[in-house]
């Protein structure tokens, strides 16, 4: 890390004579962006210069490094394995860059003993300074994490003298609160590197941040609930096209299946009413500063009803100005 000079701080109650500065020196120092912070400024830098901040965390082995590299490719300034206590300092240095570092991504993990105490203090400090910050949490199943650690023949950072599963359990418990506070949770259990990068690109690419981004994911209940779902919809109240011989080979992407699904009693009414409900929820998410939502739409196998409904729901959201990505998790597994 390169050394840098720090500007001397002054007591706002001191007179120019007490600080050894004349008014011209004070004016020059303020013009250089080093004036005393007044609350909504970071270390004396105007609020407009405060960089945007993304904190990447989550389970070890779930893809934190891949997510960080993706943001780096998108032009973010990325710092890997930064102790949480140093996050405000990193933001301050970015703010002093005169706009050269406008977006910072910080990767943090739980190897520090005072991880959460330091992280809470840092987040509270950032909030008081008016820093726009988001938390991305990388999740994965125990089975997937065990396979990944065994494939690289490395121990889990928290397993100590125990097994890999012991370290995973300890880390999952330690991260439980942070996962609940995350703005975006990505489950990488069934994702390869390219698919994870595609998800990150979908959320962070582009010059302007939309008000809200939605991922509509179809899935099959027999394969389990998506762990990164914010909202879950069950379409098993509609007749299953699987039992219609001429429709069984097709999926919800086919017009014949979609027409069958939405000609059933209650199907069109469901889309209308649920879309209205999502408008209400989206407005609340915006007020709370939540920018991402994952809506999981399920049926028995994730092939017919959930796929058709996901496509219809995504189109409705897009027409309401919500940037939407559609993912069919289990289509093709049969």
C-alpha cells in the first residue's frame, strides 16, 4: 500500500490565531477539498465527491472473488480482504481523489476476530456521513461449498481442528445477521463462474442505476426453494400441463403451454392482482433503499406453470418501469 499524506485536522471552535492559519490559508485549504467535515461530508470532502460503495461478503467459497473481479471489469475500484474497520478510511481516500475513484467495492470476510463489531461500527459511521452503500451477499449450499473446498484441497478458514462442515456451520451462523441486512443475495450453488458474472453484470452494468431491479426465477418445488428468494409464489393451484399428453414435452416458453395455463380459472386474475401487489411492495422497497428483489415462482417441476407465469410477470414488471431479468432455474432438469 502506498503512503499518503493526511491533512491536519482543526477544531471548529479554534480561531485562526490559535491554529496558526490566516484566513487566506483556510480558504485555500477549503478549495483543495480539505475543509472540516460538517456531518454529511466525508472527511471534509463535498458530498457530491463521496464515492458509491458496495460491500461484498458471504460464505467462503461462494464466489466473492469472482463477484469482485466482475465489478473491477466494470470500472469499480476493488479492495479485497479489507478489514471492516478500514472501510470508512477507504471511502475517505476515494473522496479525496477528486472524482477519480467514484465507485468502490470492498470484499470482507469473517477471519477477523472482531469482524461484526468492526463492521457495525463502520456501517454506522458511513450512514452518518450519508454514504450510499450496498451489501452483496454470496450464498451457497453446504454440499456445494464442501465440494469446492475439497476440489482445491484447502481447509475452511474457520474449521480449526474440525471438519470443513464445522467451519461452514460456524461461518453461516456468524454471517446470519449480515445476510438479513444484504441488499442483494446471490445463491451460487448451481452457478458456474460465467453465470455468476452474468448475474453481477445484470445488476451493476450500465451508466445509470435504475430505481429497482428484479429477478423473476421459475423453479420446481421438488428441487427445493431458492435460498436467495425475497418473495415466493406457488402456482400449483392451477392444473398441471404435465398431465396433458400433447403439452408434456413442451415448456412454459411455448405458446401452447402458456395459453393453456392462462386459460385456467383464476390465472389471469392472479397476474393482475399480484402485479398490483408488487407495485405496492416495490414502492416500499424504494423508500427503504432496497434496489434488488428476487421473485421465485414455483410449480411442481419448474417446467410449465412457473415458467409461463414468470415470463408473464416479468413482462408486466418491465411495463411498469422495473428492470427485470428472467431465470428458469429448473427447466430442462427432467
